[in-house]
């Protein structure tokens, strides 16, 4: 369900972007949490667009997201053709400023995903960095976790019972987006923010690209260089999608009716 305060600013391959900047994303999440309104916050990148073109279930999950930012330099560049003020906002970028504001506002948060070790370490570091931050629930689901199963429903109930207003979901795409959509059906007042490997970056169990690569839009190149076996095919598909967006325009997948 769309929220009037966060209208579509740009549309990339049929998917709307509603959040222009990092500050706007933090402000939106805090404002909605204070008001007791649930939300789903997704960060659109080229890999997501590849999945959106081929997976109707992923399109359906995305269609319900109230808050969507441009994650990835190519998506931000494409979005700025329609709305010049849009800048890149990733899940990793959102974690610290959102924790700071949640601590200041007394908004309880929860961590869901990753591993027990990562959750423990990242929670300890963020609580030390932002005094007053209340992480009221931490849960790492077991290997093979199905984000739309009965077990997922029970996990959502635990999150709702914890009193958390914002849940940082660190499952990776598309699992985290499916879980966020599933949560909306069972605990609509929860704010679900999909952040990928962000907690691993905080804990130090994974290393994010150096700032130079992030600021120059070449974070993907650093990732490819450090893990070519896992990412080569993914980035080849992303490159093909980018060419089609730049040259041929979007592919009609019928997602407007998803």
C-alpha cells in the first residue's frame, strides 16, 4: 500500500523509487515508526531488476513496498534522469544513521537474519556507538529458512511480541524481501528494512568496499575482484539489464498488474 507522503519520484523498469536520499530514508522510517505505522523499505539495484524481470513473486513483494531507494550507482543515475535530487542509498548506508535516530527517539529495533555471532557482535558495537539504542530482539533463522513458511509466521509473531518498531532484515535478496512482504500480512505495524550484508559489515565478518570505491560508483568492481566465482554471472546479467535500460528501454513484464 502506497503512503501519500512518499509518492513515486522515478520509475526504473516499472519499479517506482519513493525515497530520494539517505536522510529522507532515515526520516521516513523514524516518522512512520513513531506513528505506529508499518512499512517495507527495499533498496533497488540492478540485481533486483534482473530478479524482477524473471520472478513474478519478487515483483509482487516489491509492488507492496512503501519505501524504495536507489541502491547502486547505475540505478541512481537512471533515476536522476527523472528526478535530479535522487542519490544512492543502500541498506548498509542506512543502518548507523537509523540506529542513531532510533536511539534518540526511543524507538525499539530488532535484528533478523545473518548468524548468531554476527548479530551479537553488531548489536554490541551499535549499542556502544549509540547509547540508548534498544535492540529488543535478535534472531538468526536456521539454514534453509523459508521466508513465507509457517516458521516464518512464527518468527514474525516473535518480532511483533518483542515490541520492536523497526526490524533490520539481513537475509539477502530475494529472501529478505519475501520475508518483509510475509510480515506485512501478519504484523502490519512492523517496519521492515531490508539491509543485506549490512550487519556483517558492522560486525566485521564481511568487509565492505573502501570508501573510494563506494563514492565513485565502483563498489561492484571491488566486490567482483574479491569474489569473482560467486559474482561474475550475477554482474554479467546486471550489465545486460543496464544496457537494455540505457539503449532499448524497459522490458514489459506485466509488473504493473503484479
